C-alpha cells in the first residue's frame, strides 16, 4: 500500500497577445502553430496517475480507505455491473464488454481481466460518432434464474449521408450470459434519431427499467415526440410501462417519464423512500445537477440552467435558474464536476457512510486531472447537509460507482488505461 503525494499543476505562462500585422503565409502558419502549442501547454491541470501499485491508502474525513486495483487495461470503460459469483462485466466505448474475474472481496482467487472481450457482442459503430457505442450495463432482477444482461447502446439508424455516416439512436438490448459471452442478443427498444453522449439505466422494484437519454445542444429543446433529453420508463421486454404520465396524449411519446434533461449520467433509488434520483451534466462552467425524478415533470434544459454556457465566450443559458413549471435540483455543482455514476451506500463496512450518496466525477471546474468521488450527506427529506470530495490524489476520471454485495464500494476510471477499483477499510 502506498500513500499518494499530490502533483503540482502546470506553471507554464500563457502566450502574450501580439499584433500580427502583414505577414507572409508561411510565417503566419508558423506563428499560429506556436500559439496553439503554447496555449495547450498553458492549460492548467494534473497528469493522471498511473496505477502501478496493487493498492493505495487514501485519507477521507471519516476513514483511511484502501484503494485496491482489481483490473487495468480497459479502453475508456463507461459502466460495470457485479455478478452474483463475484465477477464483473465492464463496458468499453469501443463497443466491447470485458469480464473481470473475482472482483468482489469475498472471492477467494485473485482478480484478473480476461484477455478477450465477451463473444457475441458484435455491433460495430465507428468511433467518430460522438457518444457512440455501448454505455450502461445491468443484470435482470432475476439474473440468477434467466442469465439476462441488459445494455444501452447508440446504434446507427436510417440512411447514411454523403460521408458514410448514419444517424444514431438510443437502444435497449439484452442477451443471455453464458459465462464467456452473450448469446441471443435482441433489441428491445429503439428511440428517436439524434441520440448523443451517454445513457444510464436502472431496474425498479417492480421489474421495469428507467433509462436516461441525452439532449443535443442545438435547435432548441427536443419536442415531446422525441425521446432525447428524457427519462424513459419501459417494461423489461421494452414495451411502454402503463404507469407513465403521458400515455394517450397526442404528440407525446408514451415511454417518456420526465423531460428537460441534458445528459443523465447516473440513476439511483434512495434508501428508505425508494425515490428515483438522477445526476446530469450541465453546460460549461457549472450547473451539474442532482434531481429528484417525478413523473411528468420538466427539468428545464435547454432553456433554464445554473448560469453555464455552451461555449467559453457564449451567452449564459439563462439569467435565472428558476422558472415557473421547472423542477429545482436537490444538489447543484458550481463549478461543474462532470458527474457520472451514482450509488447510495447501504452496507455495513463503512458505518459512518450509511445512506450517503456517492457520485463519480470526471473533471472539476474544467481543469483536467481533477476527477474524484463525491460523498453527499442528506437528511431524511433528501436535503443536503454536507459533502466531501474524495480520491482527488489519484487525478483520474471516475466514470461509474457501485456498491457490492460485500459492502464495499467499487469504482471505474475513464482513461485509456481504465481500471476497476475497490474501496475497502484500510487495516
């Protein structure tokens, strides 16, 4: 185990502005290239820390935590799920699912990443599509009986354009896990064209599934005849859940549960109350939100937000974060943290963290290398009492967080050399 010293931010000075005047094209090109290089070098931030040791000790407000490196070598992983036998399935952005053996602390053998991706997962989508590929992954509530694995996927639909690109749409798929691959993969649901970025899903106690979809940052808010920028509610077979708020309303897709969302990157049910909460990305500069999701409600995007901008010099999304008919978030992050992954802790290995919410963070305040894990303490009414930022010493993008059946917390890093980690009490 190794304590981790901090790494200083870059101290490079920004390139001063100069009057260019009349220059030859070659000299102008050279000057521009030098300016771009200097600008890139001047960006403040931290270098991600290579996880070269088997474990590290991190100090938090309540505990010394040991961070155990279970597996490395996954390319930009996005989500994971833990299997009853102690293994884990991890999705990668390049349309693959990886298997990590013996991830849970109760496993008697050492954890290891299986070299080959799961067989049978063969949808191919070029990486040039923003948000393309497989996103979230989840086990059917009766996985022990049926072996069914669900995943969300942005798949190509419609005709290709002149560049050979297709539109993409959010889809829900499932297949049967046979120990080394997925077989009998079927598409249960396909939403509207124009899907972007990531998506998350969660099974409800009644066996239905909630899915978040992202909203394109253009052309105004998606209409109610469009699945993008929504929370969707489906049955386990992909059909529309009959308890949805807009069933039978003209011009509204019946699978919509709530709307006005930007990029929902985490879903969880609060312990005790069973209320559904969602975390989503705001625009540049701030406005990341944790929302209590209620049926039929409007959450504001893209007309109402907490002061962020779509571009560095662009106008604010809105001058006020409050508007009639728009739900207010439970928690706001200013500046933004790039939230991703969401889990309420209900185990007994960290008693002081009981019912605390843990949120993954990819980047804080647009400064690279500042991801971590957010811990939020609520009262019984889901009102924030305090929060703590953890694991910042690692300087890694945290993409997903889950609680294991062993009472430990598991997190996934979003890096070229992505890793699955376990948080356990340090001896």
